[in-house]
C-alpha cells in the first residue's frame, strides 16, 4: 500500500511552482500569456487612440512592457526546469 505522504511525491498541478509537466508546456503557457495580454493591450490602444486619450496609450505601452518582462521571467523559469531534471 502506498502512503499519501510519500517523500518522492511531486505535485501534479499546473503552474511554474506546482510541478509543470515539461519545459514545452511551460514555454507554451508563457507564449499564450504574452499573446493574449498583448492582444488586449493593442485593442485598448486602438480604442484609446480613437477617443484621443493619449495618456492611456502611454499607460498601456508601459503595461505592455510589463507583459514582456513577465514573458522573459516565465521563459527563464522554463529553462531552469530543464536544467533541474
């Protein structure tokens, strides 16, 4: 009988800290987040330009930089996952 508190047990969830299945899944998730976030930011920029809200356009540009920084961080964590195994 296997104990629920086996010392070799690894979490089976989905996430960078909960036992992502593979490097490829981690990279795919990072790309998905970047693309989806960028699409929303571009849509917001188009709407803001249409209304002449240039301050919002600048704020959304800074927000896009945060998406790119998050993407770089997730890619770094995905590469670390490969090295640990």
